[in-house]
């Protein structure tokens, strides 16, 4: 089944080093494939010529014991034919359920953002996920794992490359609240090679149905990086308001 998804973003959210994959998990129990696509294009001419476009692809497959899902995004911006943004992101994950409450995961991830000094970042890792469900829309997940990271950056004076291993600890919870649905996720990723190198992400989201196929989403996110790239802050706060239409 192919289900396009149109997302109208009112306040943009930037790409982050820690990626929250909880929102990409399928809530439906139906076996088989499910796919979605997002395509956007903005243009402006006159005193300033601007071109913005983005593409997003999501796919997933599952049965009673296994799940596989992945997504790809690409965005590009230019002003007066000069490139000002060019981001690429891809993630692929495989999940095996030993029981309803215990699962094993493995993943690959690639991202590129040259305007944030990131030539590339590649991750390969896995872990164990524990889940406690009270209702279909009320649950908590706890994950523990590790991943290997290869990263190449350009700080303006030259390129630097690094390889390290990080722990990956996260907690995710969901619950209904009146007519809305609340989601919260916290990630902690300390480096095993250097304990002073720590990343953390906290995200809170509220989803409010406006119609049978339309949701209003509000999100608050805080990111902390003990060793951010040159020119970036250690602590960042971001918010997003969006309307999602399924058809």
C-alpha cells in the first residue's frame, strides 16, 4: 500500500546529530509493506532568485517477528544560483522481536551537510530494546546499545577525520491526553573512547487530530553536545509547528 504524506511546516527544524527514530516506527500491526513520500519545492524571482526543494522517502516491512524500515531525505537551497544548503540523510534499521516486550536492533546511517562543516558521518550499530505496553497508544521503551561512528569534517582550515564508539541509551514514552497524544524521547550518547565527549537529545511532541486524515503537531527539542563543531553552541533549543495530511 502506498500512502503519500503531505507535511506543511510552519517553523523549520534543523537536522541534528542525534536522530530520533521512534517516530519512524509503525504503530499499525498489519503485516507487509507500507510506504510514504514527501516532495516540496519553493521558488522566488525578481530582486532575489531563490530555489528550495526537498524529497523524503519512507519504507517499512514487518511480520510478527521481524521489522525493517528506512528513510531517505535530501534538501537543497540556492540564492541567485549560489548553493546555500545541501543536506542528505539516510537510515536503515532491522528489528527482531524475541517477545512482545524484548527486541534486538541493528542499523546503518549516513548523513552529509557541507554547510555545517560535515563532509559525511557514517554509523553502524545495534542494541536491545525493552518495551512495556499498557494500551495500543500508551507505552514506554528503554533501549541500550552501541555504535561505531566515522566522521569527516571541514573546519575551514582543513579536513579532519575521526572514528570512535559510542554507547546509545534512550527512553521513549507515549500516552493519550484528552483528544491529543503526547510523545517524549530522551537520548544519551557518551563516547567509550573519551568520556568527556557526550551528546544528549530530549524531544517532547504533542499531536492533536483536526480531522480523520489531518493532525496538528507541536514539538519542542533540546540538544546538548559537549564538543560541538567549531562555531556551534553546546546547547540548542528548537521548536516546530506543522500540519500533516494523509491521503
